[in-house]
C-alpha cells in the first residue's frame, strides 16, 4: 500500500533565528510522502524570505504570504490549502525527530485511529506521563480523561495542536478561533468528538523550544488575553453538557475555576491590578453560569474564593 500524503503545516511569524532549524528537521524525515505548507503570517524579520529560499530548493514546499492575522489564521490558511489525507502542525521555532512522521503515521494507520500524538521534550514538562495511561490506543472517552486536570503533563500532551497527526476529515467542520490565545484549547473537545479512537506514541519525538519572546513566555504572563484559556474551558464544558457528558462538564468547570484562581494568585504576587480584577471577574462569570451542575459541596467550596480568595488559595492550592 502506498504511503498517504501528509500535509505538514507550519505557521511562520518573526522566527528568523529558528526557522532554518525547524525546516531542516522536517525535510530530514524518514517518511517522504509529505507536502510542507509554510504560512508566512506577515513576518517583518526576513522569515518570509527564508521560506521562499527553502521553496526554491525543494518542490515539496509551498509558501503562502499573508497579512498578519495570528496563529489561528495561519493554521486555518494551511488547512484550506492542504491536499493531504492527513494533517500535521509544527510550530516554526520547534523541531522534530527524524522519525516523527514515520512513527505517528504508523500509529494512526496500524490502529485505525483518527488522531495520533506523541510525548514531547520540553524543559517545563518535567513530570513523566502516568504509566497506566501509556496505552497504544485510546477510545474517545478514555482520551478525554487526559483532560481532567489541566496541571498535568497528560493534559498538555492531549491539548496542544503540534505533537499530532490528524485524519484530515476531522477538520471538515472545525477551524481555529481567530484572535484567541490558547487556540488549541478551543478545538480539542470538538476534535475528540469526531474521533472513534486516538493513538499515543510514548516517545519524545517533538522538541519544544521555550521562546522568551513568545506570548506564553514569563514576560507575557500577566497578559489578560491568557484568560482566553478560561473561555475555551467554558466552551468545552458547554459542549459536554450538550452531549450529555455532565461529569466531564463538571470537571472542566473545575479546571476553569482553578485556572482563574491561579491567575489571581500570580497577579497578587506580581502586583498586576488588571489581571487581578479580570481573573476575579472571569471566575465569577464561570461560577454563576455553571453552578447548577456542581454538587452542593462544590458550590460552597468554590464560593469561598469569591469571599476570601487568600483562604481558598491557601487551603486548596489551585
């Protein structure tokens, strides 16, 4: 059987210092049946010219230059242009192991799954995945268990867009939300709902770079746009309720409330009045919207934060 075409989509924005290393790692893949779509999202540092340079050298590369619209806009452009039966996203400041595509393609086709994902090498992710979760093939419902606690390594591995290969059909009716941070979190619930099963490859095939100029860096920690991640959890909870998954909805609401509390705690530590106000407001919005799906005990517990946030943080360490 011939290997199917994989569309590797790389959004590019002002990464001139890293883009060559990223592209070299993709072009060094042992799996050869892929097209490489480089979406230059209005770069101003010469990144777009580097993309054009690589295109001249390799006929598998296509380059699309567009006005800056953000990461979601760039990914969506790649999805619109992709011709492959499978989709893969790589961030332009990261790299992948030479057998990355080979391993993920083998997992998704051997298991007949709709999505396959791998472990990642990242400095901030020190805790290893739980041994009892290292199953080669997960049902849709089991995969959602990886989303039960957003502080775990399992959560990160499941939620990010870029350590995966997807059947293209998953994106027939799904696109990334424009103008949102944490855009991955807005789509993972919908993607899993489209899957019958998901494969996990317990090898660190993806190398994540801690980019201190990025929006998720420590320098941007108090950007109130990070609360978009809470909105994503709220949307996921609403979707779960519509699907009759009340327990998944409740645990997702818990994650949303805890995330707000963590932002509040960090805002106090970093004396950010804006984030302190915004995180408390977001907490209240989520609590009052979803309180009826929480148990009486949970309602009382989460009410404590609105009355005395310092006590809640001390007792529950969100």
